[in-house]
């Protein structure tokens, strides 16, 4: 469906304006879909992102700073998110051996299981492969890379 039909606008100032609105609208659509999928396992999209980062580090621990630097979206208070994830049993926390002020974080078996359950749904191939071809996906990724410079 065209962006004009989605948001009930008859005209944009120019094609760059249309493109900007389309990117923002599509980002929100994708984000909402991914949030709903993550919620089925009782986590948020940001928590899913943290679990993926921790799984990539596993079995080595990670610090809050490492996680914050690799997040797809900015998270101002990573410490509070880690508190919630520790409470849920998704992450274990212990004091760093090298720096007494730092905390080491490791994904738990429960966190790994949630990632395993979400791996396929979070790829969104069920929706994307029905709507765009693999060639179009490559082209779209290349255009988005070009847009960011």
C-alpha cells in the first residue's frame, strides 16, 4: 500500500519528504511487529537485542558499556534494563575480576532458550519474503546503506 494511502495524505512537498515519511512509517511498522513477537516470550525488543549481544559474547562475559555500544537503538539506562533481565533470570551478573566497579554479564540458559524460540519469528521472513523478492531485499539494503553514507 502506498504511504499516501496509509497515512491519508494527498501530497508531499517533494519526493525526499515522501521518502522521509515512508522510512519513518515503515520503521514504526517494523518496530511494532518485532515488539509483538518479542512480547510472546515476555521480553521487549531491546531485551532481545541484549540477549543476542550476550549470546555473541558467550561464554565470555560482557559489560554494560559493551552492550550499550552494540545496541541497535539507544538505551540511556542500560543498568536498569539489566536489573530487569537479571530478575527475569535471562542474564546473570557478577563483579568483574579486573575492575571492582565493573559488572560482568552472561546470558543464562533461560535467555538462550528464549533466543532459540524467537530466532525464526524475529527474522520476519514470513512477511518479508511474501512482499519483496530476495533481489529487492538486497537492493533495499544497499539503498539504506547508501542513505546512511
